[in-house]
C-alpha cells in the first residue's frame, strides 16, 4: 500500500514533469519524487495542493493517504 498513493499521483501527473509540478506547488521536485516512490507520505494539505495542481478530485487520494498513515502508525506502535 505504501507505494499505491505515489503510483496514483504519478499516473495523474501524466506528461507534466516533476520539476514543473514542483514549481507550481512551490516545493522541491525531490520531495515529490520521494512521494511518488513511496518514501514520503505527504500531509493532507499537500495532497490537496497536488491534486488541485493536477486538476483531479482529491477525495480518493486523501482516503488512500489516511489509510497509509494508519498503517504506518500501527507499524510504529508494533501492531503490524
């Protein structure tokens, strides 16, 4: 599941480069790369910004992000 969000965002990005998207968002392209490769989990606010820049409905991405955050929390608490 940890890479699912990144893969969906990468698909939604289409032909827009990471550098272009990073410029629009005012963030670093390396940060977006880490999100797409499952190395970072963006905040809900950043997910909304990314989805807005990509002109996609943010609800499925927020739902997936919340599920991923819960999974990470359980693992860190030794429950999974």
